[in-house]
């Protein structure tokens, strides 16, 4: 589990790197065009329902909550800590995405925002390469809960102390 | 094993919720628009927080920190199996 923890930290560091890099490029674009990108609208009537579904998908970390609850010193404080952590993340998500939408407007047509960055920039290339390495770490992390569930199906007893889910 | 303090727990929860989909979200903001998208995020945050608080409260009160065992306590053997299958499929 210690090895997984290092991989997890690396994965989060890579996400942070992606967010910071994109933020820098978004600010540059805003400065160059001196305002928002094309078709910067309050409500996109043609496709807003897709956003509603995605908003819920953004908070999918509940699967990791019980293992954290098991390891925390003062579990009675966990509800407040959890709300504070999710609120902080929500704020970061909203600020980052609004900034990107403001910078690129309707022109933001790539599913992953890092694809909007200039492909010939060396720093962007290194960042993308690190992201590929990140996938190597992410796959075992993702598959562990499935693997554990499968083990139980094969007859391994369920316990309340081992980390069985993320 | 050393238990986590408040700050460490805060970052552990952040780490748990923070995923690569943050890089997919800007495209969804294009779909939603700059007004509706933050509103949708607020609604999702409200429901997610509600679920998280309830889940942790129940886990603490029962002293059970395993999803399948918690489901077994709530719904019996059927709950245990539903939980195992859903957990497996959710992370597949």
C-alpha cells in the first residue's frame, strides 16, 4: 500500500502540473486577445444537459472515504473535514474551468484541455509525456477495488480492518 | 499504525476526490455556459457533501469501515452482494 501511496502522490502532482500549465497558457491567451474567447455565453442551450451529468461525475471520490475514515485520528471530525475538502476542490474546479472557458470560448473543442496547448512547446511535450507515465501508476490504483471484490467472490473473507477499497 | 491528523485527513480527502477529470471539466463548461456550469457544480457539491457526511456518520456510529459490510448491516446479504458487484463495476 505504501508503493500505491507514492504512485498516488505522483498522479496528483501530474494533475496539478497540468492545471498550472494550462492556467499560465490561458492567462497568456486572455492577455493577447484582450477579453473572452468567441461565443462566451451564460447558458449554452444546445448542450447544457451534458454539463449537469458531468458535474456529478466530478465528485466521484466517495469510494475513498471509508478507508480515510478508518485511518483518521478523530473520525468524529471527518464530516466537517470532508465538506471543507470538497468545497475547496469545487472552488478550484469552478475557477479553473471558468478561466479556460473565458480564454478559449467556444473554440475549446478538445475533450482534454491540455490538448489546447501548443503542441510544439517543449514544456507541454514533457508534461504530456509525464501524463503518459502517470497512467502506468493510475491503472493499478483503479483496478485494486475490483481485484479485492473479485477475491471476496472467490472466497477470501471480508474484513473491516484491511484497506479493501479506495 | 499512526493515524492521520486533521490536516493530513483534509489532504487525503482532497486527494481522494481529485482526479484527472479536472482536465475534462473545461470542455463541459463550454457545454453548460459560464452561468449554468458553476450552478450545476454547486448542486452536485451539495448532494455529494450530504451523502459523504451521512456515510461517515453511519460508519463512525457503527464502527464499520467497509462498504460491503456496511451494506450487509443495512440491507442484509442481498446488500452485501449488491455492494460487492457495484464496487467492482464502478472501478472497472
